C-alpha cells in the first residue's frame, strides 16, 4: 500500500539496496555452524527435520501474510509470488521424514520472526522479509546436492524445499529481481523493506544457532 504522506520515488536499485543493506548480516548468517553442516552434508536427519520444521512455521505465516498483502497492494500482483511459495514443499519433505506438523513448536528465533511478519507495517516491509527467503533458494540448491551425496541419494527430488525450481532457479531469481526493481516504492517503503530484511537475517542467525545447539 502506498504511503499517503510521502510521494513515490522510483525504486530503481531496490534490490541493490537490499543486498548492500544486508550484506554484513547475510555474511554472519552464512557463517553459522548449522549452515556449514548443511553445505558439507554433515548433518543428521533429526537435526535436518528440526530445520525444516521451523522453516515450515515461518513460510506458512509469511505466505498467509503475503496473500493478504497482494489483495491490499495491487503492485505485488506482477511478482506472481504464489508460484514461488514453499509451504507445500516443506510439508512434502516433512511427510517423508514422518514429522507430524501438529507437534511443531517454534523456537525463539522463529517466534521473533513470526511476530515480525504479523506486525509488518506495510506490504513493502513484508517484501523485505520475503526477499531474504527468496534469495536463499540460490544457495539452497548447493545444500540439496551436498545432502543428497552425503545421504547416498541419486537426486534431490526428496528435497523440495531446498531445490524447488531445479534448473529454473537462476532465471526465476533474475525475474524476481527485475520485477522488484520495476516497481515504484516510496522512500519510506524502501527503508522499511531494508530494515525488515535486516531483522530477518538476525532472526534466522539466532534460529540456526538454536537448531544447531539442539
């Protein structure tokens, strides 16, 4: 929803702003022991199940909120976000791991992020959160391959969350970036988006530490 107090400004470079504004926090998140275990394939299936379970709670809330945001803000329609959603992929993966969804309880990092989603002050702020998870799909493909090798799987078809789009991932990410930059966001919205993305990286880092410690 556009602000009624601030005139819109072109958002050319909003994706560059998001990348620059979160670079340090992104690096911290990627340096976490859990991320290292994932990329090396040195993670047990129980810990992996916990990782997916917490992500399911987050994506379920994020995608429900995004559905509402699309109805409030017609700009978001061009992004075709529902085609990128991950909740169903997580449910498929968790079913294979025999993880009952009703038993999943949020850890503190997930609780923080769930509140951030619920309290997002605008669709733009919500998109800052969404940006982090959409961008994470790029590295997740490598994690899927590492886990498949470690667990002697012949492919990544049972890792739908980590590799939801296969060879289409790069093109879809480029399309997302182009469409985000083509939209018009006010200066206030741009600030909200970057701030929300920063908060998301911080929460994810805390959550990954909790999962690894457990």
